[in-house]
C-alpha cells in the first residue's frame, strides 16, 4: 500500500511538474557582455514564437514565457545565443562578442566572408551614428572613418556632390569608385537615403575589387548594404531633426570710400560715377544680402519585422535643405523597400527598391561674375551699386549694375532667373536563390537602374539689363539613363576536416541606354509664361541617344587550411562595346594569401597578442573609357549639315565630326600589390591594421589633338606611361574603457599617398584646370599632366614677391611646378564616450600637403579694374621702399599697362595657397531616455540628440574654405556628359566656390 501511494505521489509530481513547466510564467533576467557590463537594447525572443522584448538600460528584461521554452538573445556585435529556461524565473545571460568568436562577417564582392578569413584590404565602416547626424549623401558617412579613403566636397551648395578617392586617383579621366548597392552596380548613390544603410565596406586593393574587373574598380569599390528586417516583433522608428546652417566666415571687401581711393590711384583721377548712384547713402554689403542662416530638416520613418521564413523593411524619408545663399535649396523624397521570403526550405526570393525624387534650385558658383557666378559677384560688386536702379537712371527698376563693367549684382544673378532641376533616381533588384545538392547554391539576380533629370532655366526679359538685351531666354534639358544588369552565380561551400572551400563562378551582363535633349528659346513677351512655347526667337534643339553593354565571366576560389593558411584566387573576363573592336575582351586576374600566425602552436603561450595575421595580394583591375567616348572605334559624323546641289536646291546632308576612330583603344588597367598586417592586443580591445600598396595604371586614355589635315580634330588613344599611386595606411581601433556604466571607444587612421605620372614622353604634356578671369573668354590653364609629376600639379611662374622699388610683382623666367592639389597625408580621429544612456562622440579629419589655386584672389586682388576688391589691397605698395606682398595699383590709365596685363594673366605661385586643414567635422551629444519613463508614453525607446558639424577648422587659406575640389570628379562616371567633348579633371581650384557651412541640429529618435 505504501509502495502504491509512493508511486501515485511520484506520478502526480511528474505530471504536475510537466504541466507547470508548460504554463507561461513571468521570467525576469539580465543580459551582460563578456566583461560583466549590462547590455541595453538586446533582443530577447522566445524561440518558436513571435513574442519578444528588449533589455532596458541596466540590461534587465521581463517577459511572460513557458518555463520549458528557449530564449534566443541577440545584439549587434555579439553572437546570437540560445538559453533554455529550464523552469527558472530569474536568469542571467552572458553574451560573447563576434570578434571573440571570430564570427564577424564582412560583405565582399558577390558574397560575404568572416573578417578573420579576409586576405585583402577591406575597410568596414560603422554607420550606426548616421541617424544622429544631418547626413545628406550616403558617402558622407565614411568621411574620416577609413584609412586610404578621402571624401571631399566640391561645393557647399545644398545637395552638392561629394568626391570619394580610394588610394588616390587611378586615372586622369576620373577618380570616383564603383558603387555596388545590394548587388546593383552604379556610378553614384543618389538614390540612397543614408538612414537606410546597414553597412558600408570599401574594397581597396585589386585582390578585393578584382571580381568586378573593368567595371571601374581601379578606383576602388564601395559596397553598400541597405537595412533588412529582423526576426522578432515588428519594429518602427521615427527619426526627426531640425537645424540651422551658417556660413563659416565672410571675406572683407572695400567700402565705398576705399573703393574710390583705389580707383583714383589706378586712374590718376577720381572715377566718374554718374549722379544717379548714391556713393554716400548706398552701402550694400552684398555678402550680408546673399548669405543667410538657412534651415535644414529631415524626417525618416521605418518599419521592419520578420519571422523564421522571411523579413521586410520599409523606409520613407523627407529632407529639406535650404542653402546658405538665398534662392538655393534642395528637397528629397525617398523610399526604400527590402523584402526576403523563403518559398521552401531550399528556395528563397527577395528584392529591394531604393528610390528618391529630388527638387533643387541652384545658383551658379565656380564662375566669375561676368559668367553668372554669384559668389564672386558678391565680392566684386561695389557697395554703392543699388539692388534696383533708381528712377533717375537710364533704365529704372532693373537690377542694379555698374556703369564701368558688365557684371550684374549677385541678387540679379539669383532672382532674375530660375535654375531648377527635378530628378528621379531608382535602384532596384530582385533575386531567386536555390540550394542544390552537393552544397551548391545557385542565385540569379536582375538589377535595374533608372536616373533621369529635367533642368529648366528661365531668364526674366525685363528685370535685368542682361534679360532685356535678349528679351529673356529659357532652356529645358532632359537626360535619362536606364541600365539593366543580370547576374548569375553558382556557389560551393564545404569543409573537409581541416580544409575549407568557398568557390563561386558567375556571369554578368550589363546594358545601358542614355538619352538626352536640349532646347533653347528667347524672345519672351512676359515672365508670366516661362515655358518654351512662349519663346519667339533663337530656337535651338538637340537630342542624342547612346548605348553600351558589357558581358562578363568571373570566378573566385577561397581555400583555408587548419584555420591558419588562407588563399584566394579571382579571375574576371570582361567584354565591352566601349573599347575598340580589335580589343573587345580583357582579362583581370587577382591572387591573395593570408597567414593566421596567432593560430600556430608556437603562439599558444603568447597571451598579450591576438589575431596576428599577415596578408599579401596582387591583381589587375580596369576602367572603361569615360562616357565621353562611348563609340571610340568609329569616326563619327555630324548630321543636319545643309548641302547645296545648285544655287536653289538645298538638301540635308552629313559631314565628318571631330572624332577620328581608334579600333585599338583598350581599357585602362591597373596592377596593384598590397601587403597587410593585422594584430590585436589586450584581449582584442586594441586592434591595429597596416597596409602598404603600389598601384600602377597603364594604357591611360587621352584625347589627342590631331592636325587638321587628317579631316578630324581629336582621337582617343592609350598613351605609353603610367599613373602610379603608392602609400601606406595605418588604422588603430581601441575599446579603451569597457566598464559597467562607462565606455570609451576610439579610432585613428592615417594615410600617406604618393601619386606620379611616369613613362610619358618628356615632350608630351596636357593642360588642364582652366580658369576664366575678368570676363575673358580665353582660358588660363593652371595645371599640367606631365611625366614625373603628380596629377593636379599646378604649373606656372614662381613669384619672387613685390619689388620694393617699383611695386611690381617679380616672376621667374620659366614655368615650374608650383605644387599639387593632392594631399600627402590624410588623418581621421573619432571617439565615442557613453555613460549609461548618455553618449558623446566626435570626429576629426585632416589633410596635409595639398595646394589650392585661389583664382578668387585673381578677381578681388587684381588692382587693375573697376570692380570691388578685398581689403587685402589696402596693404598695397604705394611708394619706393614699401615692403609688402601686395603689388601696386595698376590700370590702363597709367604707363604700367604691360605690368597690369602681366599681373592679371600670369598663372603664378602668388595665388597658390596651402590647402591643409584640421577640422572638427562632427560632434554629437545624445541621451537615451530610461525605459521606465518611455514605457509610460507607450514607446519602446526614445533618444534625443544634438549635433554640430564643421564647428571649427584650423587652416591658413585666405578664401572662404580650404576644401575645394573644382570639378575634381572628372567625367569617368558622369553619364549626363555622354557624347560631349572629353575633359580631364581639375583639382583644388577655387573659382568662387559655394562656401561650406556650419550646421547645428537637434533631433529625436522614437522607437515604437
């Protein structure tokens, strides 16, 4: 009987235990990292269900769960772990970082790889702070964060383009990298909202970029992965910021009395200013009138989620950026959709769309006042010039102009015309992936790129003298690019004991069509109708259609042995219509190897060093000819030429165009060698990376001028010689403090690059960097491409200063090297401090050793005309014995006419300045409000932040801002220039660049 009772008791106990464990109960817990510090924001998912929660700022969580369930815990930077509950109602869980488990994965071309297995030079850029900063362009997120990568702005205009250089400039035709967004190849990232970016990886050497062959990878490859949904409950975020922008500084110019004194000295008599100008009462500081405190705001909303079989992400954004120059603005509406779904356990499909629509009203910069340059007009327009001409003027009511020169005041250049561009940019892709027998995975992906823009310009026929002279004018230009890309890959992954294999082979086909049109008309009776149907004269129409394609085969073989020895081989064969018909295909191989020294037995007792690895790589990459040479094989014809059969019968005909065909034109190809070292210290809290590289670009493509006896004027050719870039890159990442409540992480990176043109005939040179001064139509060339010198070399006369006896500038007798616009060194330094929910981060970047040609000073320190000048001319030479750097006042009314012309027209070191700078690029303070307060508002998270950009910059430049790029992007990736004449890049020239701004913003991030 006792035995029976005991049996029944045990049976009921077991049943009760099972029953109780199957019931839901409130489970509390705490999540810690490997050091014992709490982890806020970690995701806690009950496996097999959609129920989840997140940890608060102290790492605590609470959730109702079955006592026999399993928690799946995940957090960015840590390995996902599974923790059985086993009836416990209070659980402490410790995470391990990915780096400790050697599981951190980086995106590479057509795949991904463990970071510790990478054998090439790849930089992974952290973008978690993107939502806390007013970032307009996606590439702005990498500024100062990667060694060997320089991001610079060619203009401070709203929505202005940024230039990216990876390990210098790979070609005189262009230095921009290839961008790959979710597998879609593109020449720019206009369609990407920075808030939708998950990760950015930069392939810097040939062994990494070689799988993209001749698609433009000579200049590096920037891989951008957009955000995807994650398994768990739906997550919605709203991010909003608003702020103001201010000009960094203004340039002092002469007031009316100082201007009169200068003109009197130039002419020998007071200037004859008509009576309808008020020298005493009109004092227009034009910089105060055109520069303003401008607003900038942005809102982004995203919602995402997922399950065991699929995920989704939807992001919507709006950006409104007013320019610091009145009349300029930029608006962007963006959408990002990313969907992935498992059809079966073997097949999945997905796709993504990145789209935006932009509206931009621009003002003309990088041009002299006589050519509509607003920036220079604000400097050279005397202060006595009125905004509108007075009633007693010959033509009252029009925008004010000088009676001495033809340039209009800056407000006229802004408001008497419209400069509007509406653009649509779309990147889309869809894929199907199937798991096959024998560990094979097949993936087919179809990509599409659509870019179009419509530019409209209208000149008012009455409000300005310029408009009245032509009875107004209008332009309407349209261009569209459509590209499809079809990639097919077959991937094999397998481990055999100590051997690991990862092999991929594939094909890629690209076809791009380009269409553009230009329309012009004049003779408008009114400004009420600004479309071309209201024009009555000077009609001009032009249209063009272009097309090109490539066909490619590629493969990559990754092999690892014993987790110590790594080897990668890549090969790509490209064929393209954009090269000569005699050399349609090119081959691009690459090899690299790595040795994980830390995994050797002789390193077992070395505890102070971790993850020591040596890398070495070699390979070839290529560049297609620029868009200006889509049909280099053929001698082109111009249509529409009238042909007279006799005195009365005229028929349309054709005639030879300027281009002479070259069927032997090859791609530019680069051979690059890379040697790298990686090592960690203090349990991988301090990680150091060093790389040395040597990149040699050959078969450089130039447009050569031909004798007119050939019947053509230009032809595209591969010149003998090389564009060589070599340098070193150093990067140091540190988790300096990792306490329970306080953390401090830091990164510093340093790069040195040496660029040089070699192997070109000593008698051959190419002029570039044109400037137009004082309204002259004849360009002065400031730069040269010449053997033995770097790209961007300024070429002119050495100024030996002002002669104390004559007051004239003294020059050397020969044209010489005046320095290069390319920096010798670049530095980035970022830090992040966090105390509980409060965090402070800042980013410093610096460049050193580059020169800037300040063409603006040629306009405002010319001392020979009627325009206004800089207050620097107050220090001019006036009498024998004066020691100064500013020459005498010269003019056509004196005997110094020749000296005046020399001063105006000589490119010299007098206008060369140091472009080095040290800049606090960004500083951000944020606070994540404690969860117990947030939950009362019905939210999952709430963060507020404030940011300052360009807070201070230390430099010696006399202009507005030392970071000028002057059309430095070249034409390599500019489809809108298709069919136009070739132009080599200009670098580091300030022609009146739209100034940079300081930006102050405050924002809030809401998690629902």
